C-alpha cells in the first residue's frame, strides 16, 4: 500500500508530490530529504523510517523517487514498482531527467492518477494506459546537425539512414499521433552487462554476463512479433545444439507475455509488444566466456630513484579489428597527490580526481586489435614498499556497440500482420561494462 | 523565484483565470490551469484560487478537467463549502457516455476526502459497481474503501460488503483484486476478507489472469488461508510452483512468502525445499541492474542463509563486489560472502576481500577488514596473515580497524593470540582514533605478558594522557596498565603510579576518576584480590571452535520475509551483538567481592594524600605482599611493610660510587646466589645470575641506559659493547611507601658478562649462559634487595629482547 509518491531533485526541490491516502502530511517530503542527506556512507539508504512512516526510494536519472507507506509492505513490490514507474515515465516523456520531469509534470500527474488508486497499484501496462492518457509529452529538442545528415542530397537515402540515430529511441511513445506522423518503429536491443575480475596474473577470476533483450515499440497496434535467435542457442551446461560454436547461457527467463511454443524447436520468441519498453528475455552466463575478454592490461609498477611511483600500463583490445569501443575509461586507484603522464596519443587525456582518489585515463577511440600504453608518474609522500600494494585495482568502463559477449544474435524480426511500408525495425547490440576490474 | 514571488503569481493567475477571453479560448484556458498546477507543485500556496478553479472544472476538455481535479483534491479539505459546488459537475460527469469521464469523475469525487460529501457520493458509487465498463467498476470498488476510511466508525453496510464479495467473480481481474483490497480495508476490524475454501480456490484459479501487482496482492491475501487437508495443501503448492520461478521478483517473493506461511509449521522440509528452489531467481535479483533491487534481494538472501547456511556456497562469485557499486551494496555483499565461506572457496573469497581492504572508501575498507576477521574465526591462519600484512601499510584507518578486528578475533579464537601479539609491535604510532587505541590497549592489557614492549607502549600512552580527549581510551588505559602491572610489575609500577596519580588528582571525567579510585582501593586489598578481579577471561567462554552458524528453523524469520524489516536492520546490529564485545567483561568487580572499605570522602583524601607524598604508589595494608612478579614466589606474609619504589636521587658521583663499592662487603667469587653477610648488619652483598640473553651486551649503551633509567636505576659506567668481559656499574635508592617502618637504602650493582668462556669451566649451574649480578646494599634490607633484583631483571629482559 502506498501512501504518497514524490519525486525530488537531487537538490531537494519538489518536482512531483501526490498523496493517495491522506494519512500523512506533506512534511514527509522534508523529513525524507533531511534523512537521506544525513546518511553516512555505511548506512543502507533504500528503506528509512520515521516514526510509523517508512520511506522506500530509488535513485534514477539523478532524481529521488520516493514511496511512503505506513503498513508493512513488500519491499520487492515497492522497489519493482518504482523501477517500473521510472521506465513508464521515460516511455511517456522520452527521457528521464530533472528537466523532462519538470516539463511534463501534468503528464506525470495524469499517469500517477491512473497507475495508483487509493494507494493500490492498478496497472502499469501501456496497453491499458494508452486509452486514458491524454496529455502529450513536451520534449526539448536541441538543434542537431545529425538530424540533417540523415537526409541525403535531393532526398536520396544515404548510407546513414540504414542506421538508427542513437537518440531515435529516446522519444515519447505518445507523440506518434503528433508531429512525427505515425512513424511506427520498433527497436529490439540486446544489451549485455559484463562484470569481470581478472587477476594480477591475467587469469579470469570471475565472469558474469547478464543480458537482456529489450523491445521498445512505438507502434500503436501490433499483433504479433516473432524474434528469431541463433539456432545454436542453448541453455544450461548439458544441452548443446548445432555444430558450430554454441551460444550458451546458464539461465534464461522470459517475460510472462512471451509465447514459447516455437522456442524449443526453432528458437523463436513470439511476443505481442505493447507500446513502450519491455524486457522480453533475460539471461545470464557465468564463469566462462566464449571468446577472450575484450580488454587485457599489462601493468608494470616500479619505484624510480626520485621517490616516485612509475606506473606503466599497456592496454590491449582483443576485439575483432572492425569493432571499436566507444570512449573507454580506465581508472586506477592511488592515494598520490600529484601526477605526471605520458600517453601514447594526443587525443587521450588523463587526470587525477581527488574525490575518487584515482587516475582516470580517457581514451576517445580504441579500435579492435590495437594496443595503447600510458606511463604515469605519481608523487607519493613517504613512499615505501607498502605503497605499491595500495595501487590498484584497475577498473575499466566501456561500451561496445554492435557486440555481444555471449554471441547471441537476432536472426530475424517478423511482424504479423505485415505492416505498411512505414514501419521500421531496428536491431541493436551493445555490451556495457558493469564492473571490469583488473587486479595489479 | 516561485517562493519569492508567490503572492504576485497567485494574483496574476487569478486575473488570467477570470479573464473572459482566456475562458473563451480552450487552449489558453488549459495553459493557464497548467501554470496553476506547476506553481502548486513547486510549493506555492495557491489555495486562494479555489473558486476560480471550480469554475474551470466545467469544461469538455478532459485534460483540463484532470488538471483541475489535481488541484481540487489537494485543497478540498481547506474549502469544504466551496467544494460542494464541484459535486454537481462531478455527478453530471458520472452520467457521461464516455466511460473514461465516468471513472475520472467517480475517482475524484472520492478523492476529495470530505465527510460532508459522503451522502452525495454513495449513489454514484452504487451505480458504478454495476457499470458496464470495467474501468468504472475498478474505481467504484475502491471508492467504497475510501468512503469507509472517511468514516471509520460508521456502520458497515452489509449490502455493499455482499456486493463486493460477489464481485470477486467479476470478469476483470483488476476489479477482482480491487474487491479484495477494498474488503480488506472495510473488514479490517474483523480481520480482513474471510478466505474460505471456495474463495481461495477461485483466487488460485484466476491467478494467471492477473498482472504482476495483482498476483502479489492475491498471494498476500492467501497467506491467511489454511487448507483443510494435506492433500489440498499439496495441490495448492504444486499449482503455485511455477510462480516460485517467476521472472518477476515481487511475484517470486510473494509466492515464497505464501509457501513459508502454508508449511512452515507442519512441513519444515517442504519449506526448505521451496527455499532451495527460489534460490535461482533470488540470485538473479542480486545481479539486477537496479541497486535498490539488488539490496533488497541481498537482505533476503541473508534471511535464507539463517536457515540454510552455505546454501549458495558454490555461487560465491556472484557476491563479489562490482567496481562502481554503492558502498551499502558492497558491505551487504561482504556480509553474505562471510556466510558462504567453505573449505573450497575460502582462498578465493579471502583473496577478493583482500582487494577491498585498500578501497578508497574507508567504510568499505573497514567492512572488508572486519569480514576477514569474521572468516578468521574459522580460518584463522590465512586471515591473520592478511591482517598482519595490512598493518604494514601504515594507514591510519586501516590499522585502526585491523587492531579492532584482531581484538575481536582473539576474544573468540584464543589460539590466535600468539600471532596477534607478534603483529602488534610497533603499530601504536599509526593509531589515531580512539576506537583503534582502545582495542590496542585492551590487547596489551590482556596479553601484556606476551607483548614484550607492552609496558613501554603503555608508558608512552600515560605520558600523553593529559592531551587525551576520549574518556574511553583513559579507562581502557587504566585497566590495561593494571593488568600489565599484575604480570610485569617491575616495569609497570612507576607508569601505573603516575597514571593513577593523574587520574585521581587531575582528571575531570568522573568515570575515569572513579575507576582509578576503584583500582587504587583494590590494590589496598591485596594483590591476590586485584588479580582475581582484573585477570578475567581472555576469550569468550561461551564459544568453542566456531565453524558456521547452526541452522535456525524457518519459522524464526518467516514472518519478516518480504517485509521491510530485513532492510531496516542496520548492518551493525546483526554482526557484533553477541560475540564481539570483550570490553570490560572481566573488569566489572563481582558483587560478592568484598572491597575493603565503603567509599567515604575523608578516607579518600587520606589516600590520595598518601599517593602524593611518595612516588611509589601502592600503599597497602601491612599484610600486602611486596611487588609480586612471575619470577618471585609470594613472599612470606607479614614480612613486607609496604611497596617498594626506586629512585635516582640523591645522585652519586663516580668517586663516591667507587668508594662505596670498594668499601663494601665482598662477595665470594663463583658462588652465585650465595650471600655473605658481614658482621655489621648495615651492609649486604648479593650475587645472582640472570638468564638474560647475551644480545644485551651488543646493545648500544644509551639504549640500555635509557631502559634502566625508566626503572629508576642509574648506570654509572659501561664497558664498550662487544668486549669481553662486559661490565656495567649501576646504583639506585630504594624506598618504602606507606607507613613502612624502614628507611631508604642505597643499592650498588655490577653486571658482569663473561661470554661463553666461563661457562665452559663448568660451574654450579652447568654452563648456563647469563649475566652475573653483584649487588651491595646498605643498610641491609632483604625485601628491598629482592625487589630491586626483580626490577633489574625485568628491565634487562625487556631491553635485551627489544634490541634483538
């Protein structure tokens, strides 16, 4: 049961406040903000209590999304609901930020009114909600040259129009009846998150790949969509299919709306996508990777005679040559107050950030098969052999477009009934580093 | 700016709302209403616009209607009379052909929360229950619950309740779930919906039609149902089994909660099986992209582990911390990791935890170190190695936590004390915070006999006691010094004296002062009593070797499963409550112990005066034994007359020394331990061997000199180090404290080390390597001489081990 829902900016401004049951006063917002800002580092923030009142909150898009409840409710339900609410608002407003929430407050009030009644969650499905929601989203579109580049000379199709612009999926689902004139698109994204620990000897100590197939649908009506996965896709250790390199995952679960009658035979998922974004399938691969990890690091750490710590990092990208990484960032923990650096190319940059006590090395572009190196000289006061222990671990954050670690591919995407020519289908792959740690 | 110009804005908005041009233009009207809501949600009080907004309600524009309702619902309670004006519009809307408008009107009518409007609302609500459109029925059902909460003491309308019960069979699943919710609220006094067999089976059959939220609600209500037979129970369980593996975490949790409540009494084996089955989805939730969901799942994993310790042992890698995870997740994960440790994975887990110890966030580092300490209770060797290594980093916060962890570890695992004592040497310089220093002091006090530098570390602490801020450190220092005094009296006596003096005379904190007085009086009672009070347990007596926790029955925590409770508990509570509290346990005097005197102020003053007057501080009753130590047997009772102290003044010149030394009695050479008494009672010469390591003679003279001076023994002359025979001449004055009948004496001494040569000659001791001490005293006082020899041997012992 939900007493109130409110959304606060990170500075504590009230963006949205809705009271469903009239049990608690509006000062709960202030109480919450005081509590959440007074937390120390080791106190878990998710659930906080003030007298009889419990606050459950999540942070998304730099905002606090808070639910208050007086009864003892299920934390799983509340947290999941808040997460769902954020995706819903993202679907309707296009993006999730303080600005978009401020601009679309009327829409958000309308949504909240339909989603929750008397503190009970009614529905979060866009199929039902689309009948009720009347307000249109307000978006701010910064003028961008990229929009122009999609149109070729004399309106001819350019190569680029075959690739969806990266911002294409960040628009509100409702605007289809507005200016964009029924541009019905469907995006199927395969998103994988890697969490990897590589030991100092280069041995993989831990690998987890969590993957999702997300469908973001802008079509007002779509009866059925068939998503074909690799035929050799197999689940679990024992079951292997096909002859080639198997695409294997350990665990796999599907959205409850997915029909699986053709999955066993042909690896086809059947869904009736509703508007907005949905996770159709989730899977997990742990302990092994079908290919080498995408990045290898060869660190050397020495002391020079001037009492400085020399850190020589050689980073190799083991992806196939055509793939490129978008803006990876390497960070190395150290307590040193000053830094001098030698990087292998001028467009990279490195800096020492005091708040994280780490050296951040930003690389704008890192093609597959390439090797980069950097030499950092760190001034460490009172350098001793123990200071060497304090350096590390190295963390990498990166985003690999058009690449999946597990090798999962989408063979085809078919919509029935066949839509008129205006419908566009996009398949996108991306791999994120959830946590890519290399011990020194 | 909205906060500053609030009143201006309200005025301007009122003008705009009442402007007929604006009212005539739907778009302008809507945007003005929109501005009102925007200003309202920014926190400006716009209650003054109420009547204008009521007028704006009468419109065909649904968006504007919705906006106005948002406004009205916020301010209706402030304007009950004006709200009556809205009711007409709302009731008219309830007849609208568009079901969306009907449901909107009905919902907002009940959301106004005005008791005065109840009579107008009942009729549309009753009609709403039979509406064709499901969305209106959904709203109407919950509307009754809202009405009930407006008048909680009014009689319950039996007809409505019956209607709601029958609507459980409604085609729309949301209506069904809303009926459940409404009935739960209306019948709260009677314990909620009566779940009989028919209703339960109906709900179970319709479960798959509901969406995720509805399923959670239904599963929650079903917890109250008790199946009539075991057969029925198993039917229900097998029906629910697929939901246990639901990809939606809330449904999985609600199902597991239902399983636990259904079979936690009678069938513990089934509930354990359910826990095992739910392990996979729960693990998946622990890896969720949302940190909050991760945290919720982790807290529930901790619950599960209480009944099935080591359940997820093979999945320990899933609980390794990510690089950029928030600190609270990292700490939870470490707590779970500690529970999962087994023989196979302990190496990997420790290796991983070791990596977190140098984390930039001190909280995370601290959590990692204490996690290692917890694992150390089962795998002490590996953990101590890591902890000792961390001390080498010489980082303030790390050292502090490591020492605290070691203290907790030693308390639970006494077998580790050896290695802990070794590791402690030299870490006192890095410790800054009071928690860490308290831990160090506790360890020094309890294991003072094994840490060779203990008295000197304590002395350093005592010297800085004036600048010490934390009272906790002072009390711990008092206890530690007392304890070390009990096992190494000679080296600590003076330190203790100064500390007691300071605490009794100058300390402002009452606790510290009282404790000092307590110890002071305790020493009066005699050394054995002191010992029995202070030398309590060195380890937790309630624990044997601790490997893993015993499994709790599921029923212990089943009630708190899937509630906020597991998330609310702060992480401190669970961890340190029962075991990690060795502080002062042994310290509190037992009530049966007869402290010599009740406290009374006059005696108080007397005693402090006594303490002040002499620099040896333990004036005791005449029966008190003399400076006891591990080497000396307890002296015969009644022989001593107080406590011995040494002092350097008056100083002797080398000439005087030489004169006295040569003029005194001569010891018979080669008969150590023998004692030749001169005719005159005034003078005595004693010769003894001390088993001090020969390394002593390698130590540089200033160091030895300092060590001896600390014990108030003045060195007179040295032979250079590394020469044989090696000699040291020294002297001191002994003084008796308290009302002792004897006066001061002067002791002169010679240390002689001849190397191995003499030993091979085969003397009485059979080749014992050691130092020969010759001491001359005048006037003669056997007890004082014994005391001196003890102090000397203690000082030599420490300085020799210290210099190695």
